[in-house]
């Protein structure tokens, strides 16, 4: 892992990779907050046992 990068992984509690509206709102809040301190959020992803949803790929970042 590159210095300064953070990787936080936790499986989706529902087992679904479809982000909820609150997931999307929280991600936007985090992204906007990090912008204040010049940190760029590259992606946020939801993981299940055999699927992954990447916010950047969906155009949500």
C-alpha cells in the first residue's frame, strides 16, 4: 500500500453490493469534507462475498 493511502474494508451487512441512499450521502459528505484539507477520495466500494460495487465506476464520485 502506498504511503498516505488508507484502505478500509468491511463486508456489506446486508450481503448486497447495491449502496443505499445513506451510503451515497455519507460518501459525498466524506468527499466534500476531505476536499477542505486537500485530500482526494479516489473511490469507495461495497463488497459482498462475490461482488463489488465501485462508486467511481458508477460515476458517483
